[in-house]
């Protein structure tokens, strides 16, 4: 099977699409979690500046500060 170039290309395409979908799902999960934290913190009376600081610190590898600020404006 691995000797067949058509089969190999099909499997590689499948694996690539699977990895892309997994990454997309993780990204959606992170954005959903951030929105929930924003709503929860507001309901507990936590200031937006403190929420922004905490979210930026916790999610800086995945989401930029500007993206978090935009999400806070939309919430």
C-alpha cells in the first residue's frame, strides 16, 4: 500500500485535514473558554482590566491581547 503513490497521497491528505480540523477545534475551545471567563468575571464584579491582565497572561501563546480586548468589547 505504501508503494502506491496515489494511496500514499490520499492518506497524507487525510492526515493533513485531520490535523487542521483538530487545530481548529482547539482554537474554538480556547475562544469559548475566554468568553466564558469574561462573562463569569463580570458577574463576580472583577474589573475588566484585571480580567484582561489575567487572560493575557494565561492565553498569550494562543490569543493576542488585541483579540482578547476585542472579545471583551463584544461581550
